[in-house]
């Protein structure tokens, strides 16, 4: 017997519905609701539960087990691979889980998984003088972001966002509600921080440690022509170690809007440093590039706002487009790596595509908590190929596949947040962590109720 939900349960086929065509359209809209990437897999759930509260989620988990369905979960919908679209599942949509609360005594914020880091949480915390390093794109929901580790603002200096989870609320495979932290249900707490879509529970709330809000942001940006990319990237691989951990340091191959006086067609290489309270001195090393004189644009140690930074993220990640994305941690001989890497920044296949070089040089040096997130490197590469229409998909996929094959000799694992394991099943946990994850999953979800990774791992 179907339970009475406060939210709404939609089934793919309901013979009692008076208008089957309308029903099919309503179900399809619910199945793909809030999925950012327009390039989506064909898989579809058997039913969608738009849960209104934790009781709905628990009842949905029990219903799925009774009907022989697996469970898939959607929090923010920004997964490039659309992890939540799986055949023959009950899709539990957490769109209504947008509550936020702040404890003045502990500086801990409690958030629902559909809260968006930039649009929802940041203004809430700004009014209280606090900050949490959510996803760069302000529309990214916190649920998937945190479960995959959270490569957020200034990850190189502050560490993974998942390290700041104080506790979380989970609906388990047996339909029970449990709070988890380092002492209570510690096995679930360990697995949740890094297992991403493979986590065997539904996280319905996070309690997050916040930090004092920065007093100032300072930005240095150099825009180089594509012809200088190899020289700049080679220099960056050394210079990054002279940039303090208060600075987020990136290089982006992109085709940005440029002033009309800059006569440059096609992609450029943007080197960008944003300092959180470090001031101009923290950015001084970026002026030492031996080909700095070739820069098309230089903006040196200028004040910037988080709003301006997020507006650029929205511009670079347009809605309504078809994204093909992949990534890797890179290491190896610079002389061999740079020639393999540079074309990913200079030979982009579409005008809206971009590739990212993200420095994490300070990350491995800090003490890291024991959690499922166990593969990381000090240099991160990701490419985001943006197509307009379905006929673009094959060419975009081919370009990304070719780029990743070229970088395979230097690749040492991947970050789940920018991965599609159905296409390229790269390593994202250490062997030891993978073994422990499977042991906990076998104990907590022996019937494999949760859909997990695709392909199954």
C-alpha cells in the first residue's frame, strides 16, 4: 500500500490518470527537474518522490524496498553526469530541503542538501559575518557538492569543504533516521565524506563549521595569447609554490569577452589569483612570469567582490547547454606534461568551452581527516566542453576523450564532482578506502537498495 506523503509521488505509468499524454509530460518534467546539464542519459526512474520532509524520505525508502525498486537521489541537480537518472528506481527529489539555521554559540550552520552555496547560503552567512567555501558556480547545491568532497573556494588553502562537516542527518537503507558524526554512526560519517553518488543513504541535513568572513578580496589577472600558453604553464608549475595559501590560483583556457581594442580571436589563457585577506603582497609572485610582457590584459592586485567573481562563474557556465566534462589530478615531468596539456587550453572545440588548471599545492601538506575522500593531488585539471545542440555531442565527446587519452600518462585519479564513471571509470578512492567503503556498504545496505555508481563498483 502506498503511504500518504506530504510531498508528491509521481509514477511513470498510472492507468487511473485521466489524460495519459499530460501524465507522461508531467512525469518527464519531474524526472529531469533542475538537472543543469542538458546532455542527459536516456535512463528514467519508475517513480519520482518530491519529498517534503524527512518523514517523506524515510517512507520513500521503505516503499522502494517493498516494491523492488532501487533508490536514486537528487539534491541540487548540478551533476554533470546526471547521476540521479537511473532506470527502474525511485528518484527521491530533495528540492524542498532548503532550510537554513545558524547557531551563534558554535558558528555552525545547518543546511538542507538543496541549499545553493552562492545564491542561498552565502547571503545568509554574510549577514552574520561568516563564510563557507561552497561551489564556485553559485547555483550548485550543497548536497552533491559535499558528498563528493567539495572542491570549493580556495580549496588549496582551506582544504575540502567536506572537512568542515560537523555532522549530518541520514535516512538509512532500512528507512531509519540517524545523525552521524565522528562518534555516532561513525561508519556512515566516514563514507558520506567522499562517496558521492555511491553513498548508501539519503542525506537530509548537514551541520557545517563556518569561518570568519574575509575582510577583503584582492585579484590579479593576466590574459595571455594562446601562443604563450606553453611558456606560461611551464612557469606556473614552479611559481605556484611561491604563492601563499590565502590565494586561490587558477589558469583557464577560455574565449572570454575582451575589450574591442584587444585584437584577439579564439581562446586565451587567463592566469588568475584571488587573495582572501592576503592583500597585494600575497599576489606578487604572479608578476614574475618571464613572458608577462606578452599579456593582452593585466589587472594587478585590484579589489574585487565575491559577487563579481560569481557573476563570472555564471557567465562561464551558461544554463541550457550540453556539457561534456572530465578531469584528472596530474603529475610527472613538466617537460613532457606541458606539451600534452597546452592544447586543452588553446584548441578548444567550441567558443563556450573552457579548461581549468587548478593549483592545490598546499593541500597535501595539511593533516587530512580520515574519510572516504582519499585520492587527491597538488595539481588538478578539468575540461568543460559546452555544446549547443544534440548534433554537437559526438564531436564534443571525441575532443574530451582525445584530451584525456593524451594526459593519461600523467593522470593519477580523478575528482568525482567532474567525473562520469560510465564513460571513464577512473580511480577516485585509494585501494584501502575502497575496501573499507565496500565493507560498510555491505553492512549498511546489504540488499544494494541504493543505485550507487554507474557502472556498479
